[in-house]
């Protein structure tokens, strides 16, 4: 019963989320991490910009972003500037984006526009309210059955 309450409590917290996370992975054309890259995200609707530096694994995590469409601009020494337009940030999940840098001068720009097709998010699993309630009903039924046969032992 306590486990069921904890699960339902977790759902309530997740259900109240109003922001999303954008996890940028900066790599070169060979797939190796580009550490120290400057990554800037701009909300195309509001114009709000945020900038981070990719860590030693080439990761830039932008937490608490307002859901919407973003432009991701990335710069690193010895690489062309990368601009990715149309990057979707959805509420309550980690939204992954891979930024592939091409060797060259930073004054050159490679622009990538996201497709309008829905992107499959594979970073996180989510449990629907129905799954939680079905699980709760099964636990409750199992407890009732256990109580009814307890006298046998």
C-alpha cells in the first residue's frame, strides 16, 4: 500500500512539470565528444537565449527550458559553427539532440533544420496514469485475496 502511494505521489510530481530538459551531445564527424564547445539555445517564440559550455564528454544539459521550438547554435575551435533550427523541447522529459560538428573555420556555418515529423524520445520511460491505477488495482486485489485465505495458515 505504501509502495502504491509512493508511485502515485511520483506521478503527481511529474504531472506538475512545466518545463523540459534539452540534452545536447556535441560530437565530431567521427562521433568523438567535442569538449568545451559553446552551446547556445534560443527559444524561437520568446527569443530567450541560454548558453552553456559542453563538459568533458561533450554534453550540455539545459534544464528548466520552456516548452517550444529552439535554435541550437554551437561553436568550437577548429570546427564550423553549427546551427540547428526547429529543435523541439517538450514538457517533463529529457529532449535529446546530437550536434555533429564539421572540421573547418568557425566563420563557416552548417545549418540543419529539424524535420516536422514527431521525434521518438528514448532517453526516459514514462508511466501513464492508467498504468499506475491498473497496478494499484492489482495490488489491492492481491491484498484482499491474501486476507481472505489467511485463515488457512
